[in-house]
């Protein structure tokens, strides 16, 4: 009986995680349109629902019922598989993110995390590297030169910035001593110098490098060279329409939310924050960790939107130069510095012994 309860808990967690991501995606699409409109002195969506809240839902319904058009020259199996392959890694990465503090039901501890892997960060890097296959396969299988160019760009961009993404996490692993995402959150509880939250943002270069690489990995402006409407018509998904295009669109925004959640979890303490335990009833305090996690995540999401509204698209040579000549050397130098500093802290100076 206990085994069935465990299976049921896992199923509920997975379904709840997918529901959170889908609802968050609808809010993200609406928020981006409103924020960009405000920054550009426009109104943004306002007709569908109050304040235009239902505009994203209306767009999704329209794409769902729109006729899918399949060009004659496509590699059909790969062409149909690519949108699904884009969505699955985006959904899987969120499963290792703890969104709140664990609680007990009887003697059973319930974690607000679909799966707690002791190599959670490696899982995130492995799954995120799969997302580029969807873009490459979509571009190649479409039978058109513009999507193919978008796929080729995506390959080079992913290789460049995936390396920087992984290297930016190495100093965090050295500092915290764990690859578990839940372990990283636990390591950031408490105070630093009894004054400041003990968050990993103290490793500020890692935070900056990771955020820049995350923006590039999600193909967002100013790194959206794989879409580049004024160069490649629409990039890798030019030949997609209807529900197939909607899956790519959905995957992009789920990736934004997932990367923002990971950034908040790894560098901003995750769900850690004031809970006022003891001064408020337990029926209320359980919601505060979830609230802090949501606030931190949407603060990072706002940075994604702000960067899009502020910076122009890079040229392709600038994209490659930033990745190979700036980010990767910068992450390597910072990683060596953190490793040496940690060794001095743990073992002392070698000449002192």
C-alpha cells in the first residue's frame, strides 16, 4: 500500500508541475506584451478579458483550430516530431525545481518538488542540451533554405553558450559542495555575516554569466539569431503553422519560466525568505515560501523582457565572439579563482603547513 501511495504522490506532483508551467506560460505571454507595450509607450492587449488577460488563451485557441499546412518537400516524420521534441525538455527541467518548503502529512515528508535527484544540475544541463535538436531537426526537415539557416545558427549558438552555462555553475557546485537542486536551496538558508541572506548571488560573476547564457539558450533577444524575422523570414519554424507552431511558441515561454526558476533557485535562495513562524498560524505560513519563489522567478522573467525591450539583436559574428572570447574565458577564470579561494578556506595556505 505504501508503494502505491508513493506512486500517487509522484503522479500528482508531475501533473501539478505541468499545470503550474502552463498557467505561468499564459501569464508570461500576457505580461511580456503588457511590459513591452508600456516600455514602448503603447497600450498592449486590452480587448480579450479584463486588461487583456485572455489574449494569450484566445491566441492558443486560434492556433489549435487553425489548419496545419505541410509543405511537399518536408521529411515528414522528423518534421512532425520536432515540435514535440522542443516541448518535452522544457517540461522536464522544471521537475527538479523545489517551489516551496517540504511539509509532513503524518510521518510522511512531502517535498514540493517532482523529483529530487542528487545530480539535479547535471540533469538540467543534459536536458537543456537536448532542446537544440528540436530546432536543428525542424530547420533541416522543413525542406526550405531559411529554416535550414536558422537550424545551422542554432547549432553553433547552442554549442557556444551551453559550455558557458555549464561552466558558470561549476563555482556554485564548488562553493556549496552539492549537485542537488534541493541541496542548493538548503545551503542558502541562514544569514551571511549575520546580516545578509546567504544566497549564492555572492558569486556575482557566476550569476551574470549564467543569466546571459540562459538568455542565449532560450533564443531570446538579443540572441534570437535562429528566428531573425528580418533576415530569415521566421527562422527555423517558418514552415510550421497551427498547433505545430503553437508547440514551439509554448516551448519558448516554458523555457523562459524554467530558466528563471532555476536562476532564482541556484542564486537567489529559491523558496528561502521570511516566514514569520510562530507569530502566524501554520495554516498561513506554508504559503510564504511559495510566494518568495514566485516573486524571485518573475523578477528574473522581468529581466528577460527588459533585455528584449532594451538591446538590439546582435550580429552573428558578435554572437560568436561574445560566447567564445568573453563568456567562456570569463567563466574559466572565475572558476579557477573560486576553486583556489575554496581550497585556501578549507586547507589553508600550503606554505603555512
